[in-house]
C-alpha cells in the first residue's frame, strides 16, 4: 500500500486498436536498494460513439494526440 507521505509515479501508455482507445496505467514507488516497486496496474478501454450511439473512429486530430 501507499501512505499519504510517500512519493509515487504514475506511468500511462496509450494505443489505438481500431475504434478502441486503450490506456494502460502503472503506479510505482521507490523501494530503496531494490529499485522501483510496482504498487498497482490497470487498463481502460474507451470507444467513441456517433450520434446514434454506434462505435465510431476517432477524428484524425484526436488520433494525433496519441
């Protein structure tokens, strides 16, 4: 677990797979002589929808951000 006074690092990686935007997260903290210790990981999958609530591709301008 992390405590309120501990420093930690959140790392995020994103990728586009078809209409899906997948984001992976990792939380680490320094572990002294053993280096970084992984505390937690997670993944979020986002699917944009059009006006009819059907899956839609991200616009090019949005894709350029990832």
